[in-house]
């Protein structure tokens, strides 16, 4: 590998796709995947891997990963079972936890065997780290929440990555909800509003940590390239918004009503604990450390984000 190479685990999701598009012209990208079938850009090398290699003691697999990581500019770890593939019942939470810890432990084990470890490790995490915090303003030193379904998952994910700091510069990205045209979370927000049945979730007053995908990818790149950045980073937009604020802003853009509330009890009946984990959590996060490091947001307000997500229609030509 070379100093212009990046290894990405978990590249099949929204963030990974946008990251490949943004970095592919300047970096040689190796994408770790369970299946290498399919088409990839010329700058991308797919590499099949087993995320449980460390737990399984698979020395051959660990050796292959070590070769892939040797001397890389960065390792970006986003790998893990998706949040929305279940109701956050015990089996779903266990699946999320195991997939994140397994993949991270395997990657850290492989990089520890490198002669020259990746210069930077970018580790994924989430707003779930902070749990249900109401009106509390959350900077990176706020500490984890308690009695929240996703907090143990985020804590374990971060803890599995911690040994990487002994060999590499470690940056942990605690990400808010990613807004992108191809993001499932955005589509689920958009559909009921388009149909005229949009409304607040629960009280609608819960703080909704969000970030436009362009800023998330730019922040990820910034953390790779700016060597003074290290530690945990709230990867959210600087403009805080309550859930109802976001919904109303979208409805105004679409010229649709925003009137039909979804009570918390109904959401929990429909979605189980996923309702609390994805829709009702209040985490008033601020990107304090990104701003301190000099990162500049391009779509850090709802207006600038919606300008890209829901651009005004061009008038028809006469």
C-alpha cells in the first residue's frame, strides 16, 4: 500500500458510496466486502474479508488484511449491521453489537501486525452514544448516556477501536442522522410528507442530530488529511433542530401540510424499541471539536441542506 491509499470497511452503505465518489480520483481505495461481485470504479479494489476473523482465529484472513493495511494513509471503519434491519429487540441489538465489535477487533488486530500501520484510523460511532439527554447541550466530553438501547452498542464499538491509538492517529466520528437523497432515513422522512400525512414524532420537541452527507464526507476527508485532529468528534451540523422543525421545513419546501402527529405510544407499538432509538431520542449535539479544528461546514443549516436535497423546481419553458 502507499500513502495515497485508503482502506474502507462498510462501504456498501450511503456514507461509503458517497465517500468512494469523493475520494476515488485522488486516492487508491480498497473496499473490504463480503462479496466482490459487482462493478466498482477503476480506483477501487474490492477485497473479500471475514469480519469475525479475529474471534475465529483465522490467521490466513488476518494475514491478508494486514497486507491490505500495510502503510495505508487511512483505515475507515463503518462496518456493522444496519440499525433499521429490525425492531431493536434483544436479537437485533446483539446482531448490531457483535457485527461492530467483530469487524473492529479484526481490523485492529490486523493493523497491529503491520510493520507500518495506517497513519490514521477513522472509526464510526453514533449519536446513540449519548442516549436520551433532553435539553442538555452535548459536546464531545459529555460522556455516554444511561438506560438507552443504543448506548452500549456505541460504547462497545468505540472501545473495540481504542487499541488502534497505540499505532495510529484515531478519530471517532459520532454521527447524527445522515441526510442524503439516497439515504433510507431521508426517504422515510420524506414519503409521508409528500403524501400529505406528515407530522411530528411524539412531542416533536426532541433534538434531532443531523448532518448532510456532503458535510459528513468532507469532515471524514478533513480528519484523514489534517494531522492535528484526534479523538472523538460529534459529526453533526452546527445548526441544531428539533424533529418538528426539520419536518416543517421539509413540508414548506414541498408545499405540503405538516399536521398529523404520530404519538410516541403508536410509534413504539409499530417499531418496538427502534422508535426510541431512531425517532424519539433527544440528543442536542454540537460539533465543537470539528469547529475547533477549523472544519468549515458547507451545508450546516437546514436551509442550505434542503437547497441540495429539495432544490426549487425550475419553471417550465413556454
